[in-house]
């Protein structure tokens, strides 16, 4: 098992042990994006967006990856893109309200 597989396993176990572990879930999503392991992304992104203040950077990265032509026919793509658009808009609105 390589380092990436070990990291994925550790992060997944952390999320199972504590479903509200936002840092572990964010790391799991980041790793999935880096490795083009896109199957778990829709579910993990839905969970992340439901949490308090998800990272706008990771949401933007996921949006760019899912919006790419190589994933045009991926299942749940359109639904997940809408979810990310709404989350990014909410994040931008909150940022403007706080400044």
C-alpha cells in the first residue's frame, strides 16, 4: 500500500470515527481530487457543504475538476455542480457581510 492509499485510509477512518471531522473530510476530498478518484466526491461534498464554513478553496477546486470536459458524463455531476455553486455563492455572501 502506497503513501496515498495509506493517507486515504487514515482519513476515511477518521471520518467514520467522527462524521463531523471537517479537517479529515476536507483532506479526503483534496486527496480524491488529486488522484482523480471522483466516485466518492458527490457524497463527500454534500457532507462537507452541510458543515460549518467549508473551505471555499476546496469547493472551488472541486467545482473546477467536476466542470472539466473529462467528467462531462459523470453521474451526479450536474447536481453536484449546482450544490457547489450554491455553497460558493453563500460563502461569498458571508465573506462580504463580514467585511
